[in-house]
C-alpha cells in the first residue's frame, strides 16, 4: 500500500519534470524493503493472499507493466528512510542522514553540462490583483454598501451597488481574478501544467523557454536571459501592472541561488 502511494507521487513528479523539459523516457526506480511487495508489483494476477488488498492499492502493477516505474528491493541496512521512522544506533543514524542530505558524494555540478545556459530568476507581484478581474458578458454582481454609507432610500428601500470590477472580500473575487489571469497567459501563448495548475511555460522563438509559477498574485519566473522573456513580462505588465524584482524572497521563503550557471 505504501509503495502504491509512493508510485502515485512518482507519476506526479515525472509528469511535472516532463513538462519542464526533462527526459523521462527511462523508468523511475522505486526502492522497497519488502520482497513480497516487490514480487506483488510484478504479478498482474490476483491470488488468495492478496484478495484483501483494495484495487486502488494495486495501481503500482499497471505502472510497472507500463514501463513507468521499476520496483527494486532495498535491504533494511541500506534503507535511509529508517532515520525518520525508528530509533537507530548513532552510526546508522549518521550514515542514513548523510545519504538523505546528499552528503556522501560530490554534489551535482551543472557547470559541466554543455546544454545548460545561464538562467535568470525573477519574482513579480500584481498590484491590486483582485481589482483587475474582468466580469463575463452575462455576469453581474451586486454588493451592499459598507457601514457608514447610505443603506436605504425613500424610507425602507435598500440600496445595493452594481460592481464594475470585483472587490476584495467578495466571495468570487479570487476565482474571477484567476480566470482573468489564465486568459491573459493563454493569449500570450503559455501552456498550463496538467499536474500543477500554478505552473506555466512557453517555448520562445529564440529556442529558449520561459517557466512561470503563479500563486494568486505572486509570480516566479525563470528564463535564459532572453529578450523575448522580457517582452512577455512587458505584455503582462501592460495588462495588470506588475512589479518585477530579482528573486530574493517568494511566498515567505528566502531565495539563494547557488548554481554557478545562474545569471547575475
């Protein structure tokens, strides 16, 4: 059951990496410390001892048969996940922790890859994003006046306001803004991920690509220092008024780019 759940996460990551341009032609290796689970993943037939397992937990069989995942046995002594689930002797704990944090070998050095170009990372914020939402032709929204404004006329006739744009605090404002943003990005030729709706990308005419992550009104952009990427952000700025900055902070997290191939 745990292997099947891990397999679904693997398929999600594989799909996302494929959209980012990574080669996913080779299957992903899933290490399991249970030899019975390894054999069960390779057997498409049901047996007396596995009939109690729900069908949704047998999805791993289909993924193995389809060549997406390869299940291999991992001895207990080499299972670094044990550091998170059980007490271990100090030596084993340090060894497994070092493996999880990639401290046992040389770190991956992308500077030796000839295909890697300098990447530029930037963030931007849409000013007053909810007010930039656009109503559909047949969509009309009304709101009651806030406290301090006239609420009734001619005695007991209540006053309501017809909204020209969505406002903060309105139930549908977030949905309308997201719909407006999607229309603009699709108009500019961006594709939306099938695996994560916050991720967008576009292949530019100069042979590079532009990747963008949007969370409500905050964006994170990665490109290969392309002038066409600058033009795309200018189009976005013309539509919504955005403030572009070098990536130092995003969604409450500090951003430090350590790769030597990163753009200055």
